[in-house]
């Protein structure tokens, strides 16, 4: 099977170079392992929470022996968002070839594995089930332990995988963790890799959802985050003053629906939007607006969203009294966000670990968090179920 988006190398992350990751989360600039120490623990991790089908083989020293991510973007593009039924059917088609390719890149066979890990929460129910059933089957047939991965904790763990060489054994913990993706925008006190306390999150839309919806309003392709970033590159972030909801309140909460609505009102006027006049796939609502106007709106929207994310993260650090921030999730791939967060880390004197862009969007490398559960003896029975529930 042809695996779109698959990178051709097998990896050894002896010295993590976050910038060296390819678009599928594989570090491409490293050499194939010729021999694998017998004592090395090898875990197959599966990721099917949303619309990426991914697998990786990771070791207990957080080396990535192989990793494959197959994106479904092209399937969902015409709908302007993820269609759950299409997503689960695509996982069904893609998962076994993705596992085969991952093992091939790792240079090992199924019998060399020590455990099978799978993301079981949160996510789309049908998508999660495909990954879980595959993982259970492998665990049963191979008689290997089954490990459950919390997808949100895994997004933060991507920072530990990427920066393991410069982090102490315990990783970046305790830290404040910001998970900013298509389904979540939440701040956690991360006491350890698998011990999180929710500090607060969005009271309406996730940041990524706002990027996706605003992109659709502007007639830009799905996924909206990268499209907005591209359009914003030539726009003026000060062209329009969109709201930064809750930014100047003490509570650790986000709100992006007002920002999204402000863009809509800017485009259509108050009470004058015409969803019925939408374009292809029913998602493009754009009135006649010039390319430079689209760029200005994209840049002004992006600036407002980024200001909220950066501002609330700093508030969380101050309120909790911690000086380390870890950031993961698809929106954390945003270049403007990364730049403003870096500037803020210098100004406010906190340590910042951002997952490299390829490990921000969904991937199975971050499932390396399974190593922590393996070492803590946290294995699951074969009647394990998925927990799709949205955690905000
Ligand atoms: O973490 P992720 O791959 O999946 C979820 O768990 O939701 O995040 C996907 C989200 C989408 O909303 C997408 O538009 C957004 O991340 N995203 C970005 C960028 N790349 C992906 N948002 C802003 N800027 C980006 N460069
Ligand atoms: Zn995610």
C-alpha cells in the first residue's frame, strides 16, 4: 500500500534534535539501527484518536525505532472538518499497513515487541475503537501486555521525547502543560508524566476549532491552522482588533467562540451572514474579499488567538508558582505562537519546552508515554474500553 506522508527512514533518537523531525514525526536524519541490544524494551504504540492513523516503535530510553503517520486530511477537506464515520473507516483501511510499515522501518518483527500500547482517550469513539481492537488482538495473539495511553498526557510527553537529552531523568515535571489542539485547549498542573491536574480550559471552542472554522469562513482549505498561518504570513496582525476574551481575568479559562463570531461579523456584518450561500461542501462562506484582506483578517485573528494562549499560560505559571511550561497539540505547531511564546519565556523567565511541530499534530511517537506505564506496571485487561469523552 502507498502510505501518503510517510517518511523513508528508520530512526534512532540518540541525540534529540527537535528541528530534525520530518512532517510525519520521524527523525529523518539518523541512521538505521544495525543491532538492537537484547535488554532494550520495545513497545508498539498505536494512535487513532481522530483523523491520523499512526504507529511507532519506541524503546524504554525513548528512542524511536520507526514511526509512520498517515493523514486523512484529503478525505475530510471537502467537508471542512473531520467526519467521524469517514475517519473510522479510513483507520480500518490504513492501520494494518501502517503497523507493517512501522515494523519494517524499525527493522523488527511482531515477536520482538515487549508490549502493545494504544491511545484510548479522549477522541472519536469509532476511531478509538479501531486502534483498541487492533491493539487488543496483537496483545492477545502475541501474549504481550496491553497499555492504555491518555492522548492528552501523550501530547505533553512529546516534549520529553524531543528534549530527553537535556532534561533530568524525571523529565520536565512538575510543570504547567498547555494542550492546544482541534478538540482541546487546556492547562494542567503536570505533577508527573501520568499525573495531571486540570487547571482550566476553554469554556466553548478549542483553539484549533476556531482556526478551522475561521479558515472555512475565509475560503481557505482544511485543516485551517496551517492555512491561516500561511495566509497570515503576508497579512498585518494589527489590521483589525479582534477580541481577546478572558485574557484580562484571573481565571484560567479560554474562550474562542467570540473571536470566531467577531471574524464572521467582520465578514458579513451583524445578523447578515448567509450560510445558505455557502460554496463547495457547504463550508466556504466568504463574501467577495481581496486576497490581501483575507491575509489581514487571518493575521489579526491569529494574533488574537495566540495572545490568549500565551497570556493564559503565563498566568497559569504565576498562579501555580512553577517555572516550566510544556506545550503540545496541533495548534502548537503554529509559527507565530511559537515565536511569541519564546519571547514571553525570555521576558518572564520560564523554561519552555515545545514539542517540535511534527510531534505537535497527532502521531504515535508521543505514545512513548507507555514506557512510564510499563515501568509502573500499569497494564490493562483485554476488556479495556475506549473513553471518548471530551475533556476540556
Ligand atoms: O493535535 P491535533 O493534530 O489533533 C487533535 O487532537 O485535535 O490538532 C489538530 C488541530 C487542527 O485544528 C489544526 O487546524 C490545528 O491543530 N493546527 C494548527 C496548525 N497546524 C495544525 N493550528 C494553527 N497553526 C498551525 N500551524
Ligand atoms: Zn491530538
